C-alpha cells in the first residue's frame, strides 16, 4: 500500500461533502449511535460506485450523457428533499431531543446520499487506476484491496466526525437560537451541494 494512496485517500475523505454533512447532522440530532450508523451507511453507499468502476460500468456512465444526467438529477432531487426536510423541521436530520431513529432508516438515507452521486463513480474510475500497475497479476483484486482501504478510511473518519458532533449535542439542543441556525446551516449546505451537483459536468 503506497503512502501516496493513503495520503490522497485521507485528504479526499476528510474534505466535507454530503456524507460528512449527513453524519454530523445525525450525530447532532440523535447522538453517537446514530452517527456511527450513518457513517456505516455512507460507507456502504460507496460499494455500488466501487463495483461500477471495477466492472467498467463507470466508462459507460462517463460516455453516456443521458445516463449521467439522469443519475445526477436524481441526486439533486434527493439533496433538495434533505434540505426541505431540515428546513421544515422534520425527518432524520431534525436536531432535537426525540426518540432514536431506527438504524434502517438512517442507513437507507445515508446509502441514498452516496448512491445518487454519479461523481463518486467517476471519481473511482479515475482515482483507482492511478495506483494499479498495468503489469499487476490480478488488477481486479488490487482494485478491490484499494477500495477496501478507501472504505475503511471513510468509515473511521466519518465516525470521528459523527462522535464529535454527538459530544457537543447537549450544548446545541439546549440553545434554541443555536439550534435554529444549525438547522438553517445544514439546510443551506444541502441546497448548496444540490446546486453544485446540478451545474457540474462529467
């Protein structure tokens, strides 16, 4: 395992995106357990992109403008739904003292966030081959190994983000004004991510 791969992976994973945002919100809303479950769900959502890249489906997605656009706008619609849920003070990302959400609901939301992001498939398609030698005896096995490391780093980093959010949860939910601005901040962030995805090209 090259140091370059590990460093690049860490930088990519630690950079806040939709998965980090969801994990933070889950930790603030429902505590450490929910944040860990969300981190697991976001990591699980990487699997379809990994499979697509390894089997070559990413090449088709990259070549087909229609396929890319369809998946992209499905992702945009879901991000807008997440923003609306927060701003309406409903749904999985509501930061308040409520009964814990089911693990299945948190995982489904987390998986959808990553599955409906075509840029992740393209990322895997462009990222992994850089660290796989064309002379390798089994390139598929090597890509699976690197993908596994990427997913492990993602899980660990997301759990750290989520547990930290859960640790400051009581300070947040005990201050209504801070709570209001947190909701607006998360809602606005999801809107911004939706806008960025909507106007990106392949």
